[in-house]
């Protein structure tokens, strides 16, 4: 607490110094500088403390748990759980043994799911934003409509999809099978291999409006003159998008893709609401997998170790991504 | 400048206040106490057709208890999908209810956490003694050789519910007594978008209950005598396959049932879409869905041959709900008092009638209310041919692992993939690998 008390103690002197005249005055310089440097930190303090409480403390506890053998015999008193050393980690990454193999499978499913979902979200969002760039009647209405999936509460939205995907009475089978006759017999969407497609559909439906919103905001910053000049030079729509829109959106896209990636990779709500505690193998996302691994074996140490591994992976991906994109930005004209 | 300083000071104060209040949560001590003798929190499991119905059933009884003792009971009805996790969370944090319902099959698992008050002779004496309860119900209250972790509250057993009209229309004389007869009846019923039998293919717990009975009938156990998981024996594989084959080979369960997990099979039966249902104490649920009691019959769950009994003639698990006291309750005396009230003869009659279950208290069971033909089947089953699920610490893990394996087998069957001895064995092998190492 000493910096704060020092702050309040020196504040009157500093104020006097400011009142006295230009910052060149010898007596006023030091406290003034402390305040200049200190004030931002002081204002950040509440956020930092909350961040510490809400994020860092549970994270540290999770990391500690991952080194313990925290089973049902010990959950009542964590302190009594024996230290497991690196056992939880070796079990998780032993890809020849069942636990590690299942984790690897789930990890690969998640990677495929994330790449597809982020790619589609970005593509649809960007395409929609570009199409909506020029004013036309009903644009405002369409924009609002596009944002609905993003505004809906996750549970309500996903449970509606679950009803639509039901085998016997679902809307999807009704349209695909009964009306269009595309499938020979009604398909299962919530169990078996199709569950991947079902999950991807819901994820893209839920995620693309965010991409749309961000890209739309980014487009507002591109000067219209650029397009006019390009049009005069004979550039068509495609060329304008390629040569003007996309390069101008680069900084926006960099953040957008990263955020979408992290959200999608970590998404727990969508698969959990769709499939419950035990997801079908084809749609076994790593977040639900870890949850299930913790609660099937009641071994929260292993679950924590898996979570820590996931955290490390995401840190590496984020770090590499930021390093690559920021280098690109420096070399960009 | 002044305003900036004020803002900064305010920010510091605010963050300190937040930090202080966030750390100010209750501290949990290991043992219980009698610090708040006038209040209890009770977590009830969802026994009625909906949570509101449970509240309607229970609240008048809790009011009665308050009148007798002056202790106010705060009721929360917890859905089955959340109950075990809620109990685990309460165990971990030490912040839980005083009295709670647990699925009786979880008794040994939760007993191992040490979170529940053991019912030793002294505690049993306070609620009228251990011998008030039926033996089969006491068999599902914790591991052998340890003091029970809970006392029985409601007892249930599986029975075969069949639609009388559909049976008559299909020319079936009476309820099937063996699985062969059940399959034959099912084939006669499965036509015109109607099906022979309903199942909850995506509900791990339901899957395990059926698989357990089939395993008993094949003479197989899921656990060795010393409590190790053993899911892959030939008899166990054959048992699980026989259950999944009702959909895969015999085709008397609609493929759509593979994704059922919200009791849709009960609705299907109530609406006459399926002719038979294997369920525990379904009467109250069927009534709430508008199916009158004359419309269906209740028979014992089939066996391979002969009549239900012990050993390979087992045809149900001992299903039911136990009542447990959270060890670090701050009203241990009141909690025990409440257990005494809930297991009293009078309350047992009222509650078990409301939930169409059987009282695990002997004196209450003799009440004529439980002598109806429907209840007679359940009572007989519990008395003669029901066995408790394994009472081992890993029981709840077993339910999830094996139940999920069967869920995936049903998914295969529904998608038209072959369910073979090998594929069943592979699924069960995977389930066994998920079990905690010994």
C-alpha cells in the first residue's frame, strides 16, 4: 500500500508546484513526474485487482491442481490430496494409451472444427459486410436482422437448433428428407458422424454476425475516394475488393481472426447444450472432453493438467500469430 | 486536478473494498455444528413429472415439519442432470445443503468423499433404528462393511409397462415373461409408424440400469470381488449386446430413440407410439401426461427363461432415492430430526403415494395404498428379484463410462451400422480404460 499513501502525501505539494508555474521549476519536477507516471497505474489498479481475482487466482489454483492427485477421496480437503508430480501430464500426452489417444483425437477434431468455423464466419461476415456497404432500401433492417444470432442468449439459440436437428420431428430432416428428398432416410444430427456438421452449422450461425459487425466497422474507415479513383482507372468490383478493401481491412482482420479463433477453440456452451455431458466422438471438442474427463474419472488433477496443456497451446498459437502479423505490419507500406 | 485526485482516491477505495469483500466468503470447517438450529436447506431430487410438481408435493410436508419443530426448511428441487455435479461442487467447497437426496446408486461414490454423515448405530437410533428399513433398500446405501452414507427414502424397481389396447389390437394375449416373448410381441407391434419398445438411448444412467440387469441374467459382474472394473468379459459383452440388439437386430425400438435423453420414451408410450416401456415407477409420470391407469398394464421385467428370482433370474436393479445429511451442516440436530420426519411411517405413506414409489420403511409398506396390482409388481420385484448396483467407490464413474459406451452403440445401431460382438467389446474396452487406475 505504500505507493498509494506516498501518492496522497505528495499530492498537495505537487498541486502547489503546478499552480506555481511552468514544470521547469526545480521543486515541482519530481512529484509531478511521480504523479504523471503513477496516475495511470492507480487508475488501472481496480481493473488489475479484479483481473487477479477473477482470472489469475483460479488459473494458479488450476495449475497447482494439475500437479495433485485430486480424486473423490480428496476433493473435500484439497490440502490432503497427494502430490502427483508430472503424472497427470504424462498420462495426458501418452498418445499410445487410451487417455492420451482420446485427448489427441479430441484436439484434432477441435482444430478442424475451429479452422472451418473461423474461416466460414470470416468469409460470410466479410461478404455480407461488403454487400451492405452501399446504401439501399432496407439496409438498416437487414443489418439488424443479421445481428440477431449474435444478440440471442446462447442457451436459447442452441436449444432451438437442437429441436431443429431432432431425428423424428426436427425441421432439418423435415426439409432435407420429407420435402426435398435429398437424403434416402432421415439422418441423425445429434449423434454419430453428422454431429460434426451440426455443430459447425450452429457455430458458424452464431459466430458470423460478429465478423460482420467488426468488418462493417472497419469498412467505414476506408476513404470513398480510393474506390472512386480505382473505378476511374477501370478497376471492377472484384479488383476493388482485392486491391483496396482487403488490404485496408488488414489490421481489423488480424484482431478479428485471433478473437474468433480463441472463442471458437474454447467454446464450451455450444457443444454442451447440443450434446450434453458426453459428446459424440465426431464432435468431441476439447473443452467438453476435458470436462468429461474430469467428471468421468472424478480425477480433477488430470482434467487440470489437460487444461494447462490447452492453455499453453493457445498461448503459443497467440504468440506466434502476433509475432507474425506484427512483423507483417512493420514491413507493410 | 482536484477531481482527478478524487477520482484516483475513489478508484483505490473501490478496488480495496472489492478485494476485501471478495475474500470475505464463508470459511468452511471440516465438521458440522448446531450454529443455526432454526433453519435447514434441503435439496430434493426431481421425482415428479416436473420440478413444480415436486414443490407442490413437498412444501405442505415441510410446513408440517416447521409446525412441529419450529425449523424452517428451504427447499430446492434439483434436476437430475445437475444433481451429481451440484453435490460434487458442494463437497469441494464445503458450502452445501444440510439435507439432500442422492440417487441410491451413488451412495458408495459419495461415501468415499467423506462429505456425508455416516449412519452409525447412534444416528440410526435417533430416527427409530436401522431395522425399520427394508433390507434390499439398505443394501444400496454405501459400501459393504461401512456405516451407511444415507438412509433409504423412496424405493423403486423396474417393471414392464404395456399398452393394453395395442396388445389387444396386435392379438397378443398377455405381457411377455421372457425376452424372446418380448421380441416376438415387439415385432407384432412394430408397424404403421408404431414401435414395440421405447428406450432412452442417450441417457447413460438408463443404459447402465438395463445393461446391469442383462449382465446379472448372463451371470456377469461389472466389478470383480475386490472392486476393480471388469467390463469386457464374454458374458458382459453378450449382455450389453442383447440390450442394444433390441434396436439393432430385433428392430423393435425405433432408431430415433437413440437420441432420447429427456424421457421422450415415456411420452411416446403415453401417446401410444410405443407399445411397451421398461421404466421405474412410471405411473405418476404417465398420469401427468394424460394416460389413464386402465390403459396400461404392469408386469415384471422379462427374464431369459422361467420366472423372476435371485441369481440369473434378477429382473431389476434396486432403484431409489436416499436421504443424506451433509457432514458440515450447521444444524446437525435439526437435520437428523428432519430425516426422522421424512422417514416416519406417516410421511412415507404420503410421499411414496405421491411419487408412485414403494416405501423402504417396512411399517409403511404394509399400508393398503401400496397393495394395488401395480405396486404389488414393484414390491414383489424389490423383495425377490432386484439387486443393488455395485456398491463401490467408482460406481458413478462406471455409470458414465459404460452408459456412454452404450449410447454410442445405440448411435451405431440407429445409423444402420452393424453392432457385433467385436464392436460391443471395443466400446466396453474403451469404457474400462476410462476408469480410475487402481
